[in-house]
C-alpha cells in the first residue's frame, strides 16, 4: 500500500486487530482497515514529522507525538484532535497509553518522560529521566512500572505509583533505541545502536502484590551472552536520598504523584522528580 507522501516512522494495531495506524514524515497519521485492506481516515494537525502513534486500550482514542514537540489526543469517533499537550521542549520520540486508558505517557529528546491525566488534561508526572534523549518507553501490564531506553546507553525501570526510579541497567554500549515489556510482564527487551538485543527477566508485579510479598521488585538478569556483566543500580534508600537533597537543594523535588490516582487531592500540579544517580551510572 502506498500509504504516505513521506517516510513512515511507526505502525500500531488496534486492540482488536481490525485496524492499523501509520505515522509519517508527511505530518499525518492514517488509519487502515485490516480485513478490507482499505484506508479509513487521516488525522491531520501535527506541524512536523510524526514519530509515534498508539491506540488506547479501548481502541476509540489515539495518542501521537512528533517533532513539533506536541502530544496530541485524537477521538476516532469525532475524527479530530481533542487535546494537545505542549509540555515537552524537544521532539517527542515515543508515546503510549497507561493500561487503564486514563493516562498517556511520552518521552522526548529533551531527556524527560511525562505522564498526563486525560480526565483533567493536566500533567501528572514529570521525570528528568536520562542524560540524553529518551527514545522509547513501555508500561508494564500491571500499570505500576515503566521501562525507558535512552541515548545515554542506559535502560531504567520506574515505579509509577510511588514516582521514583527503581533501577538503572547497564548492558548496552550504544544508544538504546527501543524497549518493550512482554504481554505478561515477566520479560522486557531492549534494542540498541550497538547491534545487540537484550532480553531481561523480571519479577515486576503490581505494587500491591510486591508489598504483600514484603520484597522490592527485582531485575534478575538478561538472556544474552555477547556482552559484559550487567550492572544494576537500585534506588537509594530514604536517608541517602535526603542527604543528597540537602547537598543539591536546587535540583531536588518532591516525589511525583502516583499514576493510579483516584482521589481528587492527587490531581494536583505535577512536580518534578530528580532521580538518584551516581557517577558510575553515567560514565561513558
């Protein structure tokens, strides 16, 4: 199918596998019928290349992001953009829906990850996530964790309910271009400019399950034999983090509110999260 007048950067299936999205350098998103092999509709509004587009879990809404630095929400029934988020200061590299369908997340060349509540159209969480462009994100099926991959050669695991960094994983020797959780959430994969694909085994479950077990989530290792030992950096404990905050008062912020917020008081202005880090974590 001759789909666009510019390069196609992204494709995504609808949850019921009956439709397909394509996002392009021609500044449009197009929707296609799988069974009929037919074009259905065009979503126009971006002013620059569209790098990513995804269906909502219900399949009636689409989120997109691109080089115009915006994240756009599209209602497929109305066939139009119903809201635009302008919070990123660099091209948007990837977008995704939270499994509950109420929040969307995006990562950007501005080194950050942001999550918005679509019910109130406001920024819910902001992560100063990496030291270089954040290229890809994926949310765990439980909705409680997120993985991100960056041009700083690291992969990071985030606790979305508590709003903090869990682990920094060092396994690649080049920019991490793509990350994805498996459908069951017991694995995630990372792909890099270093020509390697790593598969990591996890025990990431819902926060409630982890609390019930009295244990922290773990990344138990990877399934790859072509690289050196992987280094993981767990979150600092509270005392160490407070000491660091005193020394770097100008750059420390309160924890971000949980994504799974239901109470009205949790829908407050988003607050930045400064992740704990060490010199080793960012050594080239």
